C-alpha cells in the first residue's frame, strides 16, 4: 500500500513538472509574439515582419529551454 502511494506521488509530481514546462513554453512564445507585434506597431509596418521573426525566435528559445530542463532531470 505504501508503494502505491509513493508511485502516485511520483506520477503527480511528474505531471506537475511537465505541465509547468508547457506553461513556461507558452509564455515565452506569447511574449515573443507580443514584442514583435509591438515593434511592428511602433514602426507602422504593413506586414508583420517583426512578429514573425520574434515568434520564431521565441519558439526556438522555448524548445531550447525545455530540452535543457528535461536533460537536467535525467
């Protein structure tokens, strides 16, 4: 019975950790998109050049962050 409780605690801790990684990843991407949108609005550009650039950069940064976090867990 004790083993079962420990297993459930480990699973719950694992779920919480990975769901927090997803939230952090989403925050990084959204922040990058907002920064790009802000710069596009400041420069009065017709096409969302900076939004696309900052969104792509933030996606790669968030993936880099997540991979490093996962590598650190092992």
